C-alpha cells in the first residue's frame, strides 16, 4: 500500500508480466480522502496485446499512514465515457450559459 499519493498506481504485474498498464493519472482531490482518475489498459491474456484504454475513478482513505482503496468505478468503454461526459455537461453547463 502507498504512503503518498504519488505512489498510488493502478498498474498491476503478475509473474513479471504487466497485466494492467497505467496510461495516465489525474488526482481529483487530496487529503485523508483522495480521489484519483486513472486511464489504463489491460492485457488480453490470449493475444498478449493491450486492449483499448479504460478509465477508473478510485477513492482512497489514508489510515495509519497508508492509502487504502475504499471504492472504485470503472468506465469500460469510450461510448460509456462519452455518455458520462454528455450527462455531466447538461448537469453542469459551462459558465455563462
């Protein structure tokens, strides 16, 4: 488990092979409760190639000096991501509209 926000990663390795590769990381909130959005790709175990990127929003709680994941929401496709963006833009229109 990570002691700092910078150490938190979604990257996962098994037997020396990266199965989940972190492509980007954006910290949304900091503090004892931290929210991070990751862009990542998972390996297709049959082909060994990485699949299309996905996104995950994860909440971490700092407990005894270490960050522990408390919850997560995975955005599984570009279509789903675009739907979420469209809905959020209607709920929170740009300033001045």
